[in-house]
């Protein structure tokens, strides 16, 4: 932020209704702020975008998660490859055997597509911003387990400001995590969060509609900043 005054614009992956107070404060000083989120939803509004016409084939792991979604099994756990130790996964073989047939563990998934599937009832996340706004725009409540950087403040907003998350403490034990999962899936708080998450989803969809704030901001960004600089 020390050098932001030298920029022609500030572009943020959010939308006006989600962070109105913060955006109001930022707009009181130069340069102009353009909110253009959620990006995935906004991309879908752009006619004949090259990415829409690109076909792709499903490889084995994609077929597995697609089948899991349709089977509505209890859990789907994505563990990134950089969380592996040497050639061995961090999960013991006993875990894989114990949960066989009840869920799926994968190294990758198209997160936005998975979150948009109707079988998803909740999302356990470290509260990175992309994951947060993708879950919110899909209408999916969250269990937030932040570790570092902006994850903690994202967790605070998700749980306290937007009302669509429950926080897992870093020192939480198994029974505490289980309790929060049950609350999210079966409890009264979970029901309220799902209702609130759907409200945010509708606001996100409104923002990227042709008469919405993010749609207009993208158009203004191109015409007022990018084309003018060219």
C-alpha cells in the first residue's frame, strides 16, 4: 500500500456489496478502485470468451470427483501435491482404508465446479481469499481454519461480518472439529448460514449482471484506464 498512490488504478477481486465499508474508505483517496468480482461469475457473462470454447477431456482423477459428487458421499478432501513428504502422502494408510467407500481424497479438483455442485453442504477451508469468494458466490457455508497471512482476517469477516462460517481454532481436537462439522451440516447455526450464504450468492450474481457493479467496473477499467494508457 506504500506505493499505491503511484498506480493508475486499484483492481480488487471482490464486489461492492460484500465490502462496502472498506471500499468506501479506499475510494476516498487516489487512485480509483475497481471491484470486478467474483471473477468466475463475471467471466460467464462475457459473450464468446475464448475459454468458453475450449474443450477438455476428463482424466482419471476428474472422473473420480465427478462420480463422488453424484454419489453424495460424506466428504471430498483435496490435498495439494506440495503437502506431500517425499513420495509419501501425509495421510497414513490406515486412514485411507478406514474411509474407503465413504469419501474421496484427491490432489486436485476444479474447486469452483465442485463448490457449485448441489451435493456440497459445506467447505472446510484455510480461508484464502480465492477460496472464500468462490465459496460465497456458490452459496456454500464454510468451516474456517486459517493459518497465516490474510487468512485470519478473511476468517473474521466470514464468521462475524458475513455470517457464513464457523472458525476452527488452531489447537482444536478431533471432537471439536467433529462438533463444528455436525453444527454446520445439521445444526440451527448451519441452517442460518446456508440461508445467509444463498443471500450472498444472489448479491454476487447481481454484481456481475449487465446492470451490476462489477460488470460496470470492468467496462470502466478497460475504457478509463487500459485503453487510455494505450
